[in-house]
C-alpha cells in the first residue's frame, strides 16, 4: 500500500471503527480489530495495558534509538445524529472526537512503515484506551509502558475542525490545561416553603456560593495566569412549596500552573465552607484532581514543526499564540518522556460541528495526510546515520 492509493482502505477502516464505538477501558472489539491489522503487517503486538490498550513494535537496523507515536481509540457516551451511512450502530455511543480517525491514520502509517522500512531503530505505536474520561495514558504509564517499550521521544496529534484543513498548529510549553472537578454539597434543613423561618435553605446558601466562586479568578489569581472556574450544575429542590434538605453544586476547574491549581482548590474549599457557615449551614467539598496540564518539550516541538513545514509547506504551519483550556491525558506520557502534542486542521466548512457534538464526523480527507506525516516524522527521527 502507498498513500496515493490508500484512501479506500483507510476510509473502510475508519468507517468500521466509527460504526462500533466503545467507551473507555471497554474497547475490547476495537482492540481486537487493531491487533489483527497490526499482526498481519508484521508488528510484534503487546496487548493488555490499561485493559484494552496495545503497543505495536517494529524494529529495523541496529540503532538503539526509538520513537513512540500515540493514537487514542475510545469513543464518547453520546447519541449520534450525523445520519451517515457509517453512523454508530451502538446506541448511546459515538466517535464524537475523531479518535476513529486518529487510530486509522496510525494504522495507515504502520502499514507504510512496515513496507518501506526506511528507518534505523525501533518504532512503538501506542494505541491508548480511555483518553476521554479515565486517564488511559496514566494507567499505561503506571503499568510500565516506557519500561517495557523505551521511547526516546513520544508524539501525538488531535484533529481540529475549527482549524483550516491540513493546517498544523504547534506550541512549545503548555498547550492544554489541567482539569479538576469539585462537588459541593450544602447541608440545610428542609421544610415547608411557607415557613422559611423554620428551615435552613440550602438553595439560598448555594446561590451565594455560586456567586462568590466567580470572584476567585478575578480577585485571587494573577491576571496573567489563565484559569477557569465553571459552575456546570446546580441541583436542588423539586417543588415551589418545598425547601430541600440539601443542594449540590458541580464545578469544573481549569489551569496550567501547579501553584495556581493549588490556590484554586484552596479558595473553592474556603468559600464553600465559609459561605455555608454564614447561613448557619455546613458544606462538604469533594475535590477531585483529574488530568495534569499537557506540557510540550521544546526540542521535540521544534523537530515536529520542521517536519511539518517540509511536509506541508510553511503556509500550512502555525504557532498557537495561547494554549487551549481543553485537557488531554497525553500529559502523563509527556511527563515521563520528551515529546510534543499538536493539532491538525480538519475543517470542511466554517459551520462544521465541533468536537463532542452529536453531528460531528471525522473528515476522511485528512486520513492520508495524517498517515503520511507520521511516516515522515518517524523515518526522519530514526534516520539512518
């Protein structure tokens, strides 16, 4: 297979993956399909990391150098609304983030790398589960990913339907945010809505907490430090004449600097408990730290940017002026090994549905571009010396 005639096979693979989506740590059918393809290409396939993850290894020549390239394989718990012939056949699940495309591009690269064998060293292709919610990258690292499969550097990409088609977007340093979640429960005293003096209304206290939380970024965090505190849900009560026993507030928190992350947690805990106390109530705070910030390394970012300029032309390569507040668990691989994470534009039109939308569908025209770029990057990184 060469990439000039690869399109039908790549589209077939991508549409198959799209029709049978599986969510994090349950991608058993997806993993079987990927392993079968890679084994047929001559890769040594190791399975079972983070349950459904796998690593495909190909060695050529005698160099001890090695490279890792990651694709995420999981889908989302979203009901698809694309109406496409290849739409999801699994109720309530769909590839709404393009991981089916990422996987297909890496499988296409795998085929060409195995056929050409124009590199000296070892290629590790990492097919990672559970990027969306369960931190599959962290689990793979904890289970000895880089001890078992040493990588001098690791690389990953994500399609972006908001960027012009075929545009590469790079950023040294922070590129995606750390993400945390907090659940605040305000414990009051329920009663009749007509007798509020005999109750402790958690809705009123919760509303005060919501408003006070808005001051954290504006008054406690340095203006030059990016941070987001979002109230995503407020659950309380069921009727106009009933004051409930409790209210629950769900908060999403995003940041980059570890010190800012600590301050956000401290202020949220302090505000929640003190505001509740001021109303004669208590609040419990369940604060969970999720993915760390994704921090790219300079040398690997420079290398990938150079490859992209040679591959696509300087007009197709941009440097991001600021990071995105989205999150990505490739952060855990970048904490263990140098590397970079970047975006590849997939826009069909300015009105394209964006990632995580029920009408989003990966742009198939991007498949040969991504596959060919991975081949170019791997071969240049492991160039014969």
